C-alpha cells in the first residue's frame, strides 16, 4: 500500500508516446502499461489519455492506441490539438482560427465549435507540426499575428521522430515553426500542451473528476511530471527509452515525480 493511496485514485491520465506505445508511427504497446491499464479497468477506475501529439486528432490517436490493444473511449482521449481548442474556446467561443497542422488539429478545433478558416479576420493562429506546410501558410500566419491574432503553439516539440510519405526521419516540430513567426513578429506564443498545468486541470474537469483523485503516468519529467505536479496531481514516472524522451521546457516547474518506477508492473503492487 503506497503512501499515496493509489486505491483512492479514480482517474488515471496516461501519456501516449514512450509510455503506452513506442510512438504513434510505431504503435506497439509496452506490456507493463497495458497490464496496468487493464488492471485499472478491472478495479473500476477510469484510465484516460493526455498526449502532447499535436499533428494527429484525438480520433486518430484513439485509433492508434485501440489497435495497440488498449480499451478506451474516444471521449477519454485528448490530443494537444484538443487541449489547444479547449484553451481557445474557453477564452473566445467560436473564434476564427488559422491552423497550421496535418489535419488532426483542424479536426479537434472544428469538433470544439471553433471556426477554422484561411481568411481574415483571424483571432488565433494555432501552429502544430506540419510536414507539408507551405511558405504561403507560414507567411499568412505571420501577417495575421502582426495584425493582432494570438499565436498558439500546439504542444512544444522542437523536433520529433516519425514517418512521413514513407520516410523515417527526425522532423522539425511546431516549436521550431513558431520560432520563425515569433522572430518575424516579435510576438511570443502561448504554448498549449503539457507541461501547462491548465491543460491537466481542464482535462480532469472535462472528465468529471477532481485533482485529488487524479494520477498522471508518463515517461517525461519535463512534460508529464512537471505539469501534472504543478496541477496538483499525483505523478508516476516510468523509465523508458532515453532517446525517445522529447525535450520540453518546463521552466521553473518541479520535475520530481511522486513515484518513480522502472516498470509500471511495480505500480500494480502499490494498491
Ligand atoms: Mg511520452
């Protein structure tokens, strides 16, 4: 029995890449994560997903983890795009948004009731990773920010491994695209994704739970642990492939996990 009373925790938010599966382009599950997930379901707990992947929609991420063997409902799957859509919608419902992305973020924005458009006036420019982005899109985004649109970075990866048009490589992420717009405009972006504590709090609230009964499980101290901890959650860090831990800027947030395990199988013994 853990000092953290894990048996009293009802909502278990899981990171996806390098925690549940290797990554969305290589969706083979980690067996310890799948064991814990199924154990939580057996106990009547609610496991759910909060990922920083911004180039795929919640529906696409749901499809990837379902194929990997996880039983989860679509309404318990949150991408960084869905988090950004919630962030914008909370401030300006039905805002006009110009979205750079591979289609996933656009889908999450539309699902949230935002007006995704390529024409001015634009209230928010939201940028996710987009390996097909054109100069015209980057230039338009820059002009709209110069004219006063709020600049949103959907998650914050400088680069990330993936497969695009059949080629496995490391690709420039949203943080790098946003850096170009920041440099051209002098405007600083709002980074919406883990570790922003508001993302964790909004997700927990949307799922109908309290912070006190929620746990964050992830591989990344700078995103999963720092953000979950700052939001007030109990955090569990699992050791995974070092080279697959995406660098994030956690600022002054505390990256120390409450519980640190080599395998999530250890968590099963803590109930
Ligand atoms: Mg991860």
